[in-house]
C-alpha cells in the first residue's frame, strides 16, 4: 500500500552550500501524488517541481531539481533518503527558499521528524520498478551499475588519500529497516583542503564542523569524531538511497557504486529509463512490500524520534 506522513513535520536550518536559512515542512498528500517540492517564496503555479530523475539539473556536490518554470530546489538527497527509508510515497515538501537545510549533515533529523509525525497507510496499491536487465555508466575509474534483484541492495566502494577515510567498502540489504539502523545518521564529509576551494566557488557557505565531517590527512577535525569507523562510505550509500528515490517509485535492484556520486547516479537512472527492456512496473504484493526499505519502520514511532542521538528537528 502507498503511504504518506500523518501530519506536517517542520524543520529549520541553514543550507549547506547557499548559507541561507530555510524553513521546510513535509506535508501529507493524497494517493498517486508522489513527492513534490513547493517553493513558498515563489508565485504559483510556477513554484512546484516533482522529485524525479528527469528534473535533475547538472550541479556540483549535491542534487538539484529544476522544474523548468523558475523553481529549483537543491541538496535534496538527504531528505529524499529519509522519505525512501521511512516508506513515504506521497508528500508535499514546502520550503521557503532554494536549498534544503543541512541540519546535522545526515538524514537522521528528517527521519526523526517523520516518525514523530507518524506514517499513514493509504488505500491504494503500490507499484515498484523491477530491473529485468543490467545498466551501467562509467567515467574513468568511477562507475555505477543497476542489476536485477528482488529488493533493494546497495554495495559501494570509495578510496581517498586521506588516512581518516582511506579505502572503504560496504554492502547492505536495504530491507527490514536497514536504512534506519545502518545509514541514516552518517554525515556528509569533505577534506579540509577542499573547503577553501569550495567557498571560492560559492559552495559550502553554510558548512561547519557541526554539520559535516571534515578530515585533514589522518585527523578528523569535527568535534566528537566519527559516528562509525566507515561513516564516509555509509554516507555515500545514504546519498545513493536519496538519489535513487528520484526514480519515482521503489526500485527492486542491486545498486553497485565505485567512486560514484550524485551526477553519476542520475546518469544511471537516465540510462535505465532510456532502455525500456531493462525494467518493468510491478504491483507490490504484501510479501514484496515487506522487503522495501521503509517496511515496518513506523513501529519505531515516537520512541525512535525522541532518542538523544536523533538531534533537533526544528
């Protein structure tokens, strides 16, 4: 069955790249609405953009949606990961500016807000996208691949010269709440050497040691250090969950990424939908629904949302 958030959940914070303050609400939406962003600072009807792969526009270091009508919304990957990871299929995300607030740099505050607001099952069947063939994109040493599977699986490999990150590999079956247990609290990260260059390029203007993991060689500069020894690869997997959610429906596939990022994952979705023989629509049975990333997470409810580790949501 499809699902929506039970009541509005509000979030306030600064945009990682713009440095602008933002207020955001995730609101309930009817069946077959999908996930839609609405810019409250722009006049309707040219203020909405669907959270969909073909609305993504080229950008550096984050995922940006452009409705082609003047409405853009940037850094959508973490909120989209939270929505996919909690099994929300229909929602209106209303925001008063051009960038989603970064909060603590992970998806955890968004998950906390969604669980505190509650999840409502809707009386409508849910469709998923099942891979029937393999699709791959490459750029030098970087590549990403989707291949057939009966539920979402992710494996990822990264390699950095900084000793604080180094080489990391991880594979996860995303069923049974794995997103909440394994990925949601892993924060975005960067190298200290890149911070000045990003700011000169007009990026990371809202970044701090409190909303990103900053490393310098073998050192982690952010207070408190890492939440996981392999937090970097976990965050890359979190990003992949959010970017894959722009397929517009749950994916039944294995995603493999090697040094992949936002742009490459979007290229992969574009390649997938350009090959009609590589995928098909399926109506989810109860058994199939039980294997989706958001299945059963409503049971965490307010108890999970009030956990000290989840952080403030407004």
